[in-house]
C-alpha cells in the first residue's frame, strides 16, 4: 500500500487557476484595445487563440498525451492572447494563424510541453513573424474606436482580416511612436521636432498607434497590480524591468534631451508595461531564485532600452525577453538563495568569530 | 518589550499560512475513560526501542516501569494504569508505513492502583543533573511531535553555556488546540515545569513563544509568569512552521542554527509547552509520562474535543468517544495536517508524540488531482523557510540524481511540507524529499555493506592462498625429506 | 574566396592541433577497468557468467557487458557504474530488482556438512562440522553459491524482512504526464 506523505492539506492554487487569473488581469487592457482598434482586432484575437488551441490539441494527440486536462489548463489560451496583443491590430488572419501555431507547436510542445519551454512561446512566435513578414508586422493603423465614424463595421472588418483590405490599411497605417522617433532621429532631426503632434497622453491612454497590447498604461498597470496583490506574480520582475529601462532613459535624457527619449515616453510607449507585468513574469522561462528574478527583470529592461535606442528595431521587448530567457538557467545556477544556517557558499555559519560572535555575545548577555 | 526591541520584526522568511481551523479551541480538556486495552509500543521516541522488564501475565500498577531505555538514545515506558500484561507482540505502529512494532498490551483492571513513589520535598531545590535524570526516568520525550527524549535536551547545558530556553507554544499546525488548552487551563503547572527545565538547563532567560491566534493562552501564561523575572511571553506571528525549532530560534533571536549543529551550540534550547507540563507532573507528583492531551478534530468528526488520553489507547476509542464520524473521512491523521502521519485505519495506539487525531473530509484535504508538470512558478521557493529550491531538488530526485538533490540542500530540508502545500501543479515535493533522504541512507548502507563483503572476500582469498602456499610448502618439505631419506638410504647401500 | 581559404586553413590547423594533443596526452593504461573492479563486489560469485569480478570489470569497462550484469550489486551498483561510465542506465534491461537477497539455512534439514561455508566467498556462514550452520546477514551478498553445493537443499534465498526501522519512503507514484516531463 502506498503510504500517503504529508502535508494533508493544500493551498487553493492550481495551474489552471494561475492562468485564468492572468487572463482576467489582461481583460481590461484587452477590452480597451479591442474597442480602440475595432472588429479586425477582435477577429485577430479569436483566430490566434483558435489556432493556438488547435496546435496544442494536435501536438498532445501526436505525443499520445491526455489532451483534455492540458488543453483546459488555460496556458495555450494565455500564450495566444499575449501573442495577439503583440501583433499589429489589423494584421491579416494568417499572421495570427501562423503565429498561434508556431507559438504552441514550436515554442512550447517541441520543448516538451508546459513547463519545459525555455523561451516564452508568444515572444518566440512574434520574433519569428517579425523576421519572416517584416511588412505585415510593422503596419500600424491609428486607433479607430468601435462604432466611430471611420471604424470598419463587422463586415468590412472581415475584408481587412481575411484579405482584400490591404489598400485601406496602407492608406491609413504609419509608424508607431517609437518607430517614428527612430526614423526622425536617423534623419538627423532632434526630438523636439520628432515629437511634434505626438502627445504623450496618446501613449498613456493607449490612443496612439501600436500593437494591441501596448494600449492603455493605466489598465495594464491595474492588471499587473491585481496579479501582484493576488500573489500570482511577484513584484520583483516587473519592478526590475521598469527600472532597468527607465533608469538609463532618465540618465541619458538628462544628459542629452534632444537625442534621447525621456523615461515617460519609454514607459508608456511600446510594450514595456505589457512585458513587465505579463510577459517577463511568465514563470517557465524566468528564474526561480529571488535575486535571479531581479537580475532577469533588470536585464530585460536594459535590453529593451538598448534595442530601442541603438538597435535596428524600434521596439525590442520580444528580443529582450528571449535573450534573458536563455540566460535563466545560468542565473538560477549562480544566484541560489542562501540556505538557513549556511553561508552563501554552503559552509555552516560560524558564530565563533567576527561580527557573528559579537552578535551572539550580545544576545547571550541580553544587551539592547 | 525587553530584549525584543532590538529585533525589528519577529519572524522568519518563507512559510505558509494554511487555514487555521482551530475549531476545538474553546472546548475544555476532558479525560477519556480508561479503555479496555492499552497498546504500548516499545518505541514511542527517537532512538532505540525500550526493553521490557515485566513478564507476560504480570500484574502491574499505575506508573510502574514496563520497559527500560534501550542502549544509547532511548526512553522508558510506564504503565498508565494498573492491570495485567496480556501480550508483548507486534502491533500496528503509529507510523506512515503501517508496519507493526513490538508492543506491550495491558489489560486495565479498573482499580487504577498506583505504585509507591518517593517525592522530593521541593523539586525546585533539586540539582540540575537530578532534574534531568528524573525527567529521563519519567520517560518524557518532546511532546510537540518529534518525540526526542527530553532529558537529553536538558543535559545539553553541560559543557555548553545556554543563555535562552525557548518554550514552544506556537502550535502552528492547523486544527491542533491541545497546547492552547493546556496553557489556558493549567498555566501555573506549565510555568512550574518551565522553571524546572530552566533550572536543569541553567538558562538565565526564558522566552515563551505563543502564536498571535491564541490571545487567551497568551494572557493566561503572562499572568502566571508575572512573579518570575527572566520569564517572558512573546507573541509571535501566526505562520507555519513557526513551531519548528530552527524557525523559532530565528524568529525570536535572529540567530540561525548553523548547519549540522544544535540549537545548544549557539546557547539556545527549545522545549514544547506540553513537555514542560509533563516535567512538572513528574517532579512535583512523581507521575511518569503515561497520558497526554490529544486534539480530536477535523470536518468528519461529529464532536471535536481536547482529550486527556492514557497512552496506548487506540485511535478508534477516541473517535467513538467523540461521537464517531459525521461524514465519510477522506484522510485519518495522527498529528497535524502539515506534518502528521496518515493512518491506514484507526486501530493504532496514541503514543507520547501524538498531539492530534484528525479525520479530514475531501474538501479539507484539498484537490487531490494527480501531479502535473512543474511550471517553475517558484511558489515553493518563496514558501521554503530554509531558503531551498524545492523545484530543482525534486527535478533531480525524479531523475534519480540523489547527489544532485543533496547538492541543492536536501539534507537541510526539515520536511515541513510548505512547498507541497503551495504547489499549484500538485507535485508531492515533500514525498520526493522523504524518498530521496531514505534513498541516500540506503545507498550509504549498501555501499558500507559492499565494502565490508569485499574486505571479507579478499580476506578469504588471502587465506585460501596462504593455505595453498602452506600446503605446497609442506608437500615440498615432505618431498625433500623423502629425497633426503632415499639419498641417505642410497648412500647407506653404497657404503654397505 | 578569402572566407573559404580562411576556413580551410583554420580547419587544417585545428585538426593538426587535435592530432598532436591526442599523441601528447595519450593515456597509457586503462584506469577504468580498475575503477569498475573497485565497485564490483569482488566475490567472484560467477552469477554474471564471467569467470570472476576482474573479468566482468574488463567486460563492463569495454562496453561488452551491460552495467546491469551483476545481480548481487543490484540497482545501486548499476547506478554507480552508470555514473562512472557516463552511460544511460536502462533499468528495464535489468531483471525486476527483487532487492537484496539473503541465504537462509533451514535448520531442520542442515546436516552440518561444512560444504557451504567452504564455498562462501565472504565467510558469511558460521558453524562447524556436524553443527547446524547459520548465515550472518550482514556479510551475505546473496551470491547463491551455497545453494548449489548444499547436499540436502536446505539453503534458500529470501529477501530480508523490512522492519519499521529499515522502512523507507517509496518514490511517489507519478502520473503519465509528469513522467514524460521528467
């Protein structure tokens, strides 16, 4: 008879619950983004999710594993959702389809399924798409809120998503703020001129051009804080990501405000907040050690800043996350926490000399 | 605030806060009627089993010695009541394996006749070594669950200056309320026991740590402690595993017990409140440890209770006394839900370390889905009070790499269960570590045995070779002698 | 063109270097056999089919014999050998590990012929002529040599009883899902 080991009670936590909580936290920002970018965005979200779930089911079936329990743990849906949020809102259906399949099949199942993927599957898919389809992946349409005069209706939107709307997209699309700034700086312009007509409030509220998930900073922040409050994610990674990007931004902006974007622009534009709270915190590819998490987060933040400022792409969140994902095993190996009763190196604590001896002596005597 | 003003925060890193479920904390301690039979396992403590000193069929009196301590670390066992010894045979042990162990079976005669005891006039005037010796003779072991012979821990003061005696009234396990009730109902007795232990150890300071969820116990013990300077009650946060010795020392003094050492090595000894009570009973009244307070609780128990139970009583008697089950229990436990042992059935005796008997329903045990892949969420890392990386250790254990797990600190694991409790993937981390620890011991033993047999085989081979050589030498000698003889004969013939 | 030339030169250089290194740091004898031999029980019981432990060590080190070849060594020996040789341990190739086996002498049938303890490679059987023999569990390796020589067939192999003190936690029963992930 198999003996039953303690403990005999369990916290009300499960993988499924964790995934659903993250989806819940993403909901406000996603809903707002869908409102901003209208029907095509909604179609894209649905298509990406459908293909991701299909990819998950197919892979599990081919691997001969139970399909049901893994499919409904919500992890594939979350991956798809994060991927869709990182795509141009009016991207054609096949971008979402290829991305969803790639994220799950290549990014996750090939590595061995949930928990085994070294790289964030959504970011892996985004990078693959960006490299394969640079044109489609950089067509940023301005927000056209649902039911507004210029917004396409549900039927017109079908044309945009399923082909035939290319002319319309071309007509209205342009660069995102970060892309625009990069181009203008590259032309030798100064920031003051480059930022003409690009009020920071657009970035803050999510009414600027950009991917779905770059959307509203306050809503992303609410979602992130909810996750921290619920204990789903720790504060360390998000804070480190933000600090890692903003500190150099602040410093360089102070030194040369005409050539380096200020911290607020960096914070509200692009995918910094989304990455900080929802992507970098994906547990699988991030370190398990407390100090490792801070280093991991700071590394992502710094890389985002470096790529944005000096790299070839206007936004570098996906690259930054993938690069730090690859460093995770190393970080975890070297930054193991100190074990109770031992030094960091593993030797037992020595209370017979030095500061420790003095402290023990104080306690021994009961000194204040 | 005394000594604590220097420590900003009383606590330890990590840990968890399971649902407290102290449903029996307002139920007074009631004595359990003497059962028909008592089953006293010869091993109710850490160390070697006790050795019976009574004959089969003998009549014994209450408090009479039934089994003396075995060699090395051990503890004696006494008769909880008068009666007849009807058997000494293997009986199911209160142990997760469900295996039997040699057990003295006593049939009470209903007279509860005590044996003679010589009481010291004033136990507080006894020499420290005498107190420790008497505690050992009374068979007292750590009653918080670990069941480490208490006298040994009272003797640690010899050669090591002890500054602080910590009395563990934490009772951090959910459901259990036996220590809470004891402190509320018998604070003076507990205090006297504490002071006897303090005298035995020679500590100038006593800290009685009680979790914040037991305000009445704190008040009662504080009131009883007023006359004694140097005895101080500390309210500690309600956080599991506060009652673990290492965590308690860290929480109260900010000191960590160095790896491989004892609390005594840094001048601290921790004893449980129930142990203090048992010490008082032994020294003041000459009563050896033959009963203890047990919390009977859990969602499946009809009427939860705190019972004073003669040692050796079967768990089934306690459940019957508490009105049986009000619903089908999913799990039967001896001890708390975090570190207690699961019982296969209720025909298992209550022993010195049994602080609770729980019958939990399915909802209380939590979802019992099977293990899923680790998603590296590292809740286990946050929960581990030792600063270990349970996910990494478990991954190594699973692939058979015990040395790798040991390198990650398996040996430092206290099996508190915090990691398994929080794991959203339902990985039985603690079970993996239990297995790995046993496996390491097994490998060590097998290695020792294989080295031993190797040496034996070599010795035998050497002996065989020596014998063969001797035989050859003898044969050669005989041959030489024969030759010489023949030669001599030949020469004789020649000369003749 | 230049790239190809550079790569070719580099390949040649490195290849030469490797060749030289192989010559320069050549290991003379094979210390592996000795290491393997040190791990084996050394009782020369012959259950593996080899003439003795040194022969088996040579076969194991050269890869001719599987690391699971030694029945008295059991699983733990196989694991140690796997670690030493850096090979994957395939426990399925091993006969269901019954755990250690010990010889037991049926006292009612033993005639005190001393044949068994003359045979025992670890002197684990004690007794004297015309006296009943007893197996010392601590020294018995379970090699079964005594079983074959006993004229009254009074020796049997059995697994040692687990008492509470020797009981160890088993490996948790894992699910299909987690096993694959491992």
